[in-house]
């Protein structure tokens, strides 16, 4: 299985690039905060001076908790698209008597091989990040000056724990991502194409409803925290936004189709031909649209939640006295936001590249029935803009709900303080990340002989 997995990685390096990036980021993050946690936990009495703020151990625990949750989300997403691009190969293995268990073992072997390939650079980046982050904490008085990341066996032990943790995340993601391909009948897997079923399965709808309720309960918990516990309210609101984004991923086809129907009307009016075709594509392939907009919603939802929470905290009564707007607190929030944006950006780019590249056969068929390259480019431009709009709207809904809960806790009002400039940059950044990625990948996907591509697998 390991030899077969390595062969897949050699034949399809681009398919596993997103997964490798996600695993690298996860490993570097877990190593960074694991080292910070272990550094303070094993420090001598002379290095345990009183500091301003919660201290490196608490900060590492809080950052690591959010990072692991987001890492799982991103790794599942990246692995799902890596499997989608080798769908036919897995189906062929099934037709030559490979069992579902063997297919799942192959997927697990690919995850293990990819993780081991990024282990060394991930550890190095994590160790450098721990030293840099500790220096920043010491400069701001949040860590004792005598603390040092030890040059002993401890970093290796932390690196080993980080590898085990990331492998656990990757294998859990493999179990989720490989479930469909291992259960489908071999003939059905081989003939499966880009067509979709119109209905979203009842188990998925039920799971989405349960997760949605769980997110609502977390936001209620955040909203009912006393004003003196702004940090607890912030953590609950941020966790609630993550859970709501998971609900968006589960219920995405329904929400995406509804929002696409609303946003598609102006596109049809402004660009009758390209707009009509783009709108039909988005609404006809609701699951594909959902896969594209969920990472954008993740990026906008997390960034918007953090930015609005920080602005709201600055306008809270007695904010200066409680310390929620101190320079160190703002820096911590900005650092957490930067970490989340890194994960969300990796997920967004990987998803959009995989989805657009996977439409090679569809573009070839459109060319065979008379569509020109310029017409396809216009269609893709409209689709990219609509994808960004739907993703931003979904993310804005999540950010609004989470920040409202936080605002209710720290200000007594459910109306948060929205920073227009920061939110404008978030929307611009999400759009700048979405539209060019789709267009550049689309330009590559429409190249080549149309007849050959239309008769092939579309990979």
C-alpha cells in the first residue's frame, strides 16, 4: 500500500499539493504551540516571574484549540479534493477486485506518506515560530524574560507529539473523505461523472440541523457571559462561528442554491448570455457551488468575527479598565486572526483550483458545441464573481451572528460595532483571492484538443 500510495503522489503531485500545504500548516502550528506550552510547563522557578496577561501556557492552549479545529476542517476539505482527482483510479482498483477496506487503506497510506514528506519542514517552521512567538510575548510582558525554548530532547518529544496529532487529524479526515468512494459500487464509481443528484440526503440535512443548533447554543453561551469575562465570551463566540461554518458546509447546497438564485438575477441582466450560462451552472451544480463558497465563507466568517469583536470590545463600557482593548490584547487577536486566515486561504485556493481544474471535460464539451475561448472566459468571470458574492454573504451572516452574541456580553447590546475599513478589506481580500484563482485555473483548463478532452476522464 505504501508503494502504491507513493506512486500516486509521484503521478499526481498537483492533486496532493493542497493536502501537503494543509498538513504542513497544521504540523507547524501544533509544533509552535506545543513547544510554547511545554516551555513554560517545564521551566524552573527562576523563570516563573509574574507577567501581564494569561501567560504562554494559556495562550498556547487557546490558540492550539482553535487551530486544531480549523486544521481538521481544512485537511478534510483538501483530502476530499485529492480523492476527487483520483476518482477513476480508485474506481478502477475496485473493478479489479480491490475491496472497500483496501481502498480506505490506500487513502490512509497516502495521508501518512504526505504527512511524513512535510514532517521535517513542518517541524523546522514550528520551532522557528515558537521562538519568534515567545520573543514577541516577552517583548509585550506576557512571558517571563527568563523563558527559553530548551535545546534538549524536549523539542523532539514535542515534534513527535505534533506528528502524532497531525496524523490523527489526517487519518480522521481520511475516514470521512474515503467513505463515499469505498461504499459505491465499482461500476457506478467508474461511470460517475460531474452530474449531481438534486436532493440533499436526509442524514446530511439532519446532521446540519444538529450542528446548527449546537452553534446557536454556543452563541447563546457567549451572549450570557458577564461583562467581566470578555475573553470567555470571545472564545465561545469564535467557537460558535466555527460550528456555524460547519453547519454551512453541511447545509451548503440548499443555502448556496438560494443565494445563487438571488444574486444571479443581476448577472443575467448585466450579461445576458454569459450571465445566464453562469447562473445556470451555479444553480444546476449546487454541491459544486457549495464546495466553492464554503472556504470563502470560512475566510470571511472568521476574519469578520475577529475584526468586529475587536472593534466592539474597544467601545465596551469600561474597556480600558478591563484590559480588553490593551495593546497586548489587540495583538493577540490579530495574531489569532492571521493564523486563521492562513488556514482559510489554503483551503480557499486548494478548493477553487481543484473544482475549476476538474471541469476540463465540461469546458471541452462547450467548445465542441461552438463556445469560443472568450465566451468561456466571460462565463467563468461571472461565475467567479457570483461565487465570491455567495461566499461573502454566507460568511457575513456567520460573522454577524457571532459578533452580535459577543456584543451582547460585553456591551449589553446585540448590535456590534462594525469597522467599515476592516470589513471592506476582508471582502476585497476574499474577492481578490477567489476571482483570479478561478480565472487562472480556468484558462489552463480550457487549453488542449477539445475532442480528446471531451472523450477523456476530465482529470
